């Protein structure tokens, strides 16, 4: 290969690195407003890990490709370093590099089966027809509580057999992708179905009693994403359901109330302003912090994945196991979490 051709390739690669680097720096700067009303800026919250990797990659390649450094090269390097640092500070808590927000269960707690809860959560994708694959995963994991989102009448019929092993349930199938089905082996009491933000977007609330006799408060949610939509119509308004749930749970978690568990597809990432505000208001903790990303969406596009399905718990819980389960045809991976209650 001729020297001139190598020079052209090197120059082309440098321009590509400069372009990608500039985009990553701009995306980082535009994503900084914590509570912006602009939905298109809000979307920049999602690919923070991808933006971090692009910034780091460009930062490594820049000195290898740039023959002469001038003010533009130095400015780009400084911007890339700052962008990488900012993005890392935001996503680092969702890695094993920081202390656990929810402690790991001791061997004694993990083996005290009467005081543990196995939780299975999945957004099934309403148009998905692989119900048999989902039921196979449920049988393999043998959870105590199953929460399914995006369930319409077809899905309610397809998983109706769960009622044999899970005699306690809250069912709200809907045709607009916000239906929910909750199945439990353990008794549910004081069950409530609320529509906090939209008339066709439910959230579930119930007390759950473990075989040990201990009880906890369960909340299942699936708010709409922070983008304009027609079903439900949410244009020109902030998506506030999760904040309202946080306010409802304040008295439950800050007073002498029951231990609390919140689970669901939040349609938002773990590090989003709304998600962190909810954690603070409700005095709950994400089981991800200190453990890993556990990106559950998009199951079909490996390069565009982020953590949208969540489990939050109060201080009385300990984590036995947390894992992302296998693909079953949905755009979400299922999330499995086993918890021990002190």
C-alpha cells in the first residue's frame, strides 16, 4: 500500500474521530439539564454508556492519528476528556465499582426460604406471540411473584395457566400497551389499582404476606416514556406518574409502615432525574447500584441497550440474586430478583 494512500486513510480516520468526538461532546453538554421539558433532550439521558464509550474511543485514537496538535486538537481532547468524565460519573454507580446500595443477603438469610421472595418481571411486547417461551422461563425460575407488562386480552388468555400455581393476582389487560398482570403464590391483601397520571395507565398496590408471616408493601408500575405519544396522549406535559408514586410511598417508607418493594418497566433509565427523584422521595434503593447495568432494553439491538426495568426496595431487604434472563421474543429481557426480608 502506497504512502500517499496510507496518508489519505489516516486523514480520513482523523476526520471521522473528530466528527464522532464532537458529536459525543455535544450530546454530553445537551444532556446536562436535569429536568428539561424538551423531550428530545431527555432522550440523550438514555445512551450515556454508548456516549462514554465513543468519547473514550476517540480520546484514545486522537493522539494516534493527529500528526500535529493545534488549538482545535487540544480543544477536542479536552472536550472528550470532560465528556467521558461526566458520563462516567453518572453511570459508574451502576457497576460493581461502587458500594452496594442494597446489601447482599448473608448465607443464613438466603437459605431462609420462608422469608425470601423470588420476583420475575417482564415487558412482554404486546405484539409478541412467544408466550410459550415466556412461560418456560417462568417455570425454570419458579418465582413467587410474576409481573407482566404490555399485556392485552390475548396475553391474558395466553398466560392464564399461571393462575394454577399463582392463586393470588391482580389483572388489568388493556389494548394500548399499558396492561399489567400480577400473579403471586403468596396472599395479597388491601389491593388497589390506581390511575395516577392517565386514565388507561394503571399501577398496582398490595400487601404481600410471606410464609414466615412477614408482610411487605408491593407497588407495580409501568409509566409512559418521556416522549410525546398519542396513546396515552401526553404531548406538552411532563410525565409525572413516578413522582406521584414516590409521594404516595413517602409515608410508607419513612414511618413505621411495611417494608416496600417497587417493580416495573419505568420506560426510563436508572440514572434519569425522575428516577433518582423517585428514589429520594420514596426513600428506596435500586438493587442495581454496585452490582451492574443489567440492561433490559432493547433486547433486539445489542448496541442500543439500557436499564429500563427496575426493582427498588426499602432498607429491610437484602439481595440474594439479581440477573437478566434470556430473550423470549420481546424487546425487553426479563428481570429476575431474589430478595430476603430481615
